[in-house]
C-alpha cells in the first residue's frame, strides 16, 4: 500500500490527516486518519472513501472536507 501523507489539521481533541492512495487501474482514493488521545490511550480511525478521483488534488480535497466534517460533529 502506497499512501501519500499530507498536512495534519488539529480540530479540538482530534488530529485530521487527509491522504490519497493511487488505485491500480488509475485514479486516486481519498483516505483520512482521525486521531485522538495520546500514547497507549490513543485511537486512530482510518476512513477510506468509495469514489475514485481522477486527480490526487480532488481526492485530497474530498478526504480533508469529510475528515473535518467528522471531527466537528464528534
């Protein structure tokens, strides 16, 4: 698995990390990591979204928007 990391964004007690992952047949997946806690008490939620994006930029934008929306709601 080849995941490209991008900027981390702090939202309250969460750290949102939008990422992209290239698909084998072409295009990109949008992936977001949402972390909370520290050390042994940390939790990392990984969300991978269904749509296939033609550009890495579009996938990253989608992952960022959905990760931030999730963090603001919880």
